[in-house]
DNA sequence: TTCCTTAATAGTAACTATTATCATTTATAA
DNA sequence: TTATAAATGATAATAGTTACTATTAAGGAA
C-alpha cells in the first residue's frame, strides 16, 4: 500500500540535509537548516514531512525521554546517548546489547514490539566543566512517615 | 542541604495516593485522584509537588518516550513496558539486564550516569483486539533516489 | 499557646512543542 | 495540456507544563 509520496522540493531537501548530518536535530533545527536554501518553507511543512518520511521509513524519528523529538537520517535501529548538560545526542553502537534486547519477545504477558535503550550522562566536552552534581535528600517529615 | 519540605495536606496526600497504585499515572490522573479527597487542590499544586517530590527522591518521575510524563510510587530503579494500544505502563523486572546495563559506565567518551530501557508492545488485554499492524513502505521516488 | 517568617497554595496566565485548518499551489499521470 | 488530488504556507488551535501572584498556613521561636 504505497502512500504515493510526491517528490516536492521541500521534501527532497529535508531528507538530503538530514542525511548529511550525524547529529540528531529537532524539527526546529531542521527548519533553520532547510530555510537557508528554501527560505519560504514553513515550519508546518517541516513537521508534516518529518512525520510522513519517518512513517515511510526514509528517516527515523527519535522519541527521547523528556525532551523534544529528534530526527535521524540513519534508518537502522541503534541506541543513543544524550548529554545531560548540553543536550547533544550521539549514537551508541552496542551490537552485543542489541542482540540481547532483540531476543526478548515478551515481558509480563506483553508482546514486545519495540525496545528502546537510552543512556544519558556527560559528553566529553561537558565532562570537565561540570565538577559535581548534587544528590537528592529525603526530608524530615518523610523520613519519619516512611519509617 | 535539606530542602526543608513542609508536610502539607496536599503533599502528603499525593505521596499517599501514588504509593497505593501500581499503575503509573500522569499528573492529570493524579490530580483527579487526589481531588476526590481534597476538592480544592489545583492542578498546578499537583505538578509542583510531583516535581519537588521526585527531586527529593520520595517518588519517581518517568520520562516515557514520546508520551506524557508519568509518576511512580516505587523509587527503586526498574524498567517499564508500555502498551502501544491502550498506553498502559507496567513494570518489567529484568535483573539480568539491569546488571549488564549498570556495568556500562562509558560509551563514546560519554560518562554514563543514567540508563533507560523501555519496551513497548501489546498488553495482554489488547493482544487479541489488534490483529495486525501495517508496515511502512518506501515510495517510488525514494527507491530510485537512494539507489 | 501565640506570633512570625516564609514555604506553599489556588487560580490563572503564559509558554512551547506539536497538530489542525484551509485557501492556494503544484506534482504527476492520463 | 489538463485534471486531480497531494502538498504547501500561513496561521489558529491544542496539550502539557511552567510561571506569576495575592493569599493561606506550616512550623520554629518566644
Ligand atoms: Mn542516531
Ligand atoms: Mn514502575
Ligand atoms: Zn555535553
Ligand atoms: Zn493495552
């Protein structure tokens, strides 16, 4: 059931630009990039095409935890690491883990269809700047309430 | 550095109700639940407290991929499965995997601080209803463009 | 107890990412 | 060509969440 996509200039440019990058841009970042070559393109068009293109399997949509949606010109399923400081997202190639996860077909009577593994931490550039991170602490009333 | 939380009726009720559940409610679902006992509570108060309580380590905030934030009365780190049909979220106890993931301390020069593993698929209740799911297909222009 | 300080609340406005609407344009196949 | 329907640009709407602010109320000190 072919969706019969039309090869519009906007659509071709979005795929082309996204595939040049090894970053994982948001819809808005892609909008800014394609706007350089197609100044009249609208943000809605970018969103609509990113959705259609990922549904069609031509690009990949990344739903990262707790942050905005990102897109990936690489279609093969792989893992990602996100820097908690600068939000940068990089690929994490872990074929060993990929194999283990793919072998899990059921959990708690669920039929597993997708497995998402996402790391977060500090990227090489942010590692130095951020010396320490504070730990959460349990307050007085709760310590008693819970005990 | 204790945040010196005050034991307000609203705050205590939110923790109490959340801990009764083994579901993973959204902020709005928690709002509806606590409203039964504290009708004047505001949605903003629920959001504010869920944030504070999770920062303090008294509850857990779940940032699920591509869907709204959920909360967990269980504080211990564990995995989740989400039904792609009814959105239900269940715990996935996989101590074997947890150990493997925790042993990964670095990827691509990132210092890993958090590991999130999330499954999605069909829950036992939805397994029967949803017979088949359609596959995405590559359209004509892209097949040539890519080749 | 009563009083004081300041955290927390209710109510509401604002914000951000994303989706929907719709009149106009344009790719494509006949 | 021309007809058709997909796609666009502009803009409005929506959803989830956060910010603001006057008022209330924990909880420690007197
Ligand atoms: Mn990637
Ligand atoms: Mn859980
Ligand atoms: Zn960084
Ligand atoms: Zn279900």
